[in-house]
C-alpha cells in the first residue's frame, strides 16, 4: 500500500479520492503551474516563429500569378480561337494541382503545425486564382453588357459568368469555414486564458488532464493538447523544488511537456511560475529561449513603473530616478518568435544597492556550476616580455598540471589546480550600462540588451543595466536631443552609486545614445578613475587592462570599454570631447556603417535645420557629419592630440582620401597577429569597425541590427566580456590605420 506522499499509477489515471492531503496539495500546485505553462504554449502556438513569407506575401504572389496566367490565356486564344474551348474541357489539370496543394498543406498541418491558418488561407487563395484564371473567358466574364443581358449573374453593372460565380462562392465558403474552424484556437482559447475561468475545472476538462505519477519533487500527468477531440496525448513532468504549504513549484526545477508546442524549461520558479534566469527549448521545433534579469535606472516620465513599454510622442522627464529589474525572455536559437524579446516579470527596487545585490546574486548562482573554458596560447618569449612591459603589474607565473590526449589540441585542468590563480575561474563582476537611441521605450531597451547577451554569449561576469531617457516618438528627433543634457545629474548619480558595488564598468551606446553620452560627459567624467593613458602609459596591451582605485575610500569606476554602435553623434562634438573621454576610457570601439540609411537622413535633416535650434556652435565652421556613417581614421598620439583623416573631413579638406597621413612618420603600435603583422597608429586604444559590407539579418535601413547580426553581436561581446582589442578578435581583418573589416562574404555570393 502506497503512502500519500508517493503514489504511482501502474495501469492508468487516478481520481483525486485516491490521494492523501499532502499529495492533493502538490497536485493542486502543479495544476496552477500548468495554467501558466499552458498560457506560454498557446502563445507560441498562436504566433509561431517568424515566417520567411507571411500571408500578405503569399496573396500578392497568387495575384501576380493570376494576372500573368490570364494574359497568357488571352494570348493563346488570340493565336488560336479554339484554344479556350479545349482548355475548359481539361478541368482535370487544375483539379490535380489543387489536390496536390491541399495534400501538401494537410501533411504540413499534422507534421509541423506552425502558421496553419496562414498556410490554409494561402493555399485557398492559390486554388481560387488557379480556377479563376483557368475558366476565364474575356467575352463572358467581367464585362459591362450594353443591352443589359447577362447569361450569368449581374453584380452591379458587371456581368459574371455562371462558372466564375460558382468559383467565387465556393472560395468564400471555404474561406469562412477555415476561419470558423480556427476561431477556438485563435479567439476563444486566448479569451479563456486571459480570464479566471481558465484557472479551474474548465481547462482540466477541456485538456482531459489525468495524473500519472505523484512523488516528492516529481509530478507527471497526461493531457490532450488540442482538446477532447484530439487523438494523441502528451505528458507533462515537473521535477524540482516545491513549496510544501501551497504545492507550487518554488526554487530550482524542470518542466517537460512532450506536445509539439510544449517546452522543456529548466531554471528558477517563483510561486508556480518560471521567473528569473531560465533556459527553455520547444519540444517540436527545437527553438530555444532564455530569460535573464536586466537592471534599469530612469527618470523618464512617459514610462510608468507598471507599463514599461509605453512612451510619449514628446520627450518628458520626471523629477527623480527610479530603479528596477526586468526579467526579459528572448529567442536565441532555432525559430525566432515575433513576441520576443518580452519583459515577462518586473520588480521595482528602492535603490541601486538593492538592484545590484539581486543581479549579482543571480550571476553568482549562474556561475556556480559553470564549466570554464580558458584560452592557452603558445607565444614567443619576446612577446611575453612585450606584454609584461605593457601591463601595470606584469604577468604572473603559475605552474599548472595539464591533462591532455596525444594528438589533440585540448587540455584539461582541475579547479583545485588553479587555486593560486582564482581570477582565471572567478572573475570579479563587472557592470555594463546600455544607453539606447531615441524613439525607444524602456521595455524595448531591456529586450535589446538581453538579446545581445543571449545571442553573443556574453561572459557570465558581466552584469547588464540600462539607463533610459525619454526618447519621444518617431518625429521627436530634435526634441529628444535638445533635452538630453537635462539627464546629466541623474546619470552621474546612477554611476556614482554603481561605483559602490562594481569596480569596472563598460558603457554601450546605440544611435543617439552616443550623443547622450557626449552631451553629459562633463557631468559624469568625475565618476571614473583616470585611465592608463592619463597616467602616462601609452604602450599597447594584449587585453584591455584593469586600473586600481586610488584608495579604499575611492568609489569611482574604471571605464574599461566605451562601445558606440551606429553612433548618431556629430563628429564636431566627438572630436572636441574625445581627448577628455580617453583620459578615463581605457578602450573605445565605434561600429561605423557608410550605408546607414537612418544616419543618412539624420545628416540631411541636421543640415537643413538651423544650428541654433540644435544647440550647435555658431557660425558653422565645420561640416555636418555623423560619426556612425563617416568611416575615417582617428587616434591619439603620444602627446594626447587627435590625428587622422576624420579631422580633415570635418574641416572640409581632403574629401577624396581616406588616409590622412604618411604612415612612415607616425608612431605605430605594433601588434602582429597570426594573419601577418598589422600596425595600428597611436596606442591602439581607439578602433573603428567597418560594418558597411555585412548584410545577414540586416534590414534596409541598416541601423538597428546590432543585436541580431551574429557577427556584430559576438564581436561586441568579445570586446566587452573578453576585453580583446580588434587586432585579436577573430571575426575582424585589419584594413588600414585603426580601421577593421568583418570577415564575411555578402549574401549575393552564393553557389
């Protein structure tokens, strides 16, 4: 006889009367989790992954085929008057084609039930166009009779033949039936899920839920994913921590659902719902999802704490800073879904301390069982000496026993063997602050940085934050820019508080976020310790180094990297403040795209709008250029003065050249790599990445693809997470000066 805490069904399902009190509590808690997971499953089922071609594209293709087929039929009839008569007798041809299209769609519906409504509507439009064109006779169809006589049906003033009328009636009937059959899935079920009726016996009856196994920490039950009329059953299993009082999954756990749109989710659960950090994979397609927490600080008034996805047409600043953590779910492998990224949970925080503590705890939990992969490079003795000389504290020597297999280029080392070098496996946590562009709400900004971390495999020791300002709407370009300087003290307060919890910080900007950073630089520059350059160290480094604070009471941050993606900042402002910025920033990377459409139009708008309205210097002594689409070299020499052809371009000189100097007269920072030596002017702390030729996952405007293009997002994660200069990042090739290209063929190069 089995106890109430461990019940197993050997031959079938069990009724609730067979369970003890504790087991019934556990089952009730798992049912609550089932409602949550069913909502997630229905959302994936209804939306499906982003298709290559949508319903609109398929309808347009069908209409084009209809027009071309009709023209062809008219041409054949003109050449042979009996052709259309013979064509009407060959009705078996469109019948066979229609049957083939229907059979293909049926197979797709049962084997890969994604976008089934769109698939059926598309094939119905194809069949309608086929039969309409096949039975089209110009003298009988779609004409205006002069004598008022019509052998078919008179629709308004247009006469339609009886054959065409039957085709249209059948098409509209089938189309209506298809919509009615899909109504329960796309209309009724979402309504039930969104109301309290879903959390009760109705869903248990509709899904035919039957308990199979109940044990401490394990519950398994079966259900019918499509309701009572479904012929197949799926199994759900939960293994993990459970709250004894409520029976709800709470803690670390794994949910497994074997239905096509079900998922295997492993991670943290809070009161019956997945929350915090988790990984998930859809059972039928293998699409994978990830959720992580992203902190934020904002003083924008157009984005309420309970509505992070809202923004106003006109920028609006609030009175005080507020903080919080948004748990963002993103797609990162397999199919990408249109409703992701999405802020699934949100919790407000009273201070930076509370926010940082929660995020640091999540990062530490994620790093506990992580398997570390270290890089072992064999270099020449002189390169070791050069690297040692360029570092503030030199290289440490540690004897480590390596275990390897003869003939393989891989070795293993135990964690205990690295006890004398703990920083190799337990790096100090570092903060990353993302500043978004204009026309961007807070939820979108959180989603973009979470997508960047997931797709780029960001190192686990980097903790993400977003500083959000009111970016207005699509027509608020100058309104957002002219108010950026009002956020300077808020950004200073946030960075100052962040310094009590982190030593190293990385700042990542996109589009107008670069202008925001430079406009507020004078307000925030005292938040950072001086860089190596400001201390007189100008030798290049193999990695972006760390810098120590002045003393125990010094809470300033070290600005390790400053990364500008498609920067919408005026070159005149950039070159004016760059020497001051590099006194604090250890490394600067700018991703430039000469074909950036948004920056192209932004340049022309700023040329046409009066400078006084843009808060620019008068009179115009420089050209109107934006850094994000102006690929010209720029660097700092040993004295800290700016050099490069960007200055000549700004001053309306040397418009036709890219090279701004004779390389033989410049101070070069050698950094020969495996691809054959490359020499960078200055100390290598400033690098420009040319994105003009990458086109995978790049839209026509070429402005906001940084979090989806794997080349760019992985390169960004390498410069921030691994602190690698461009010369040592394997996706880049040196072009000239301090300009690098991505190693990627364009999409038109196919075989």
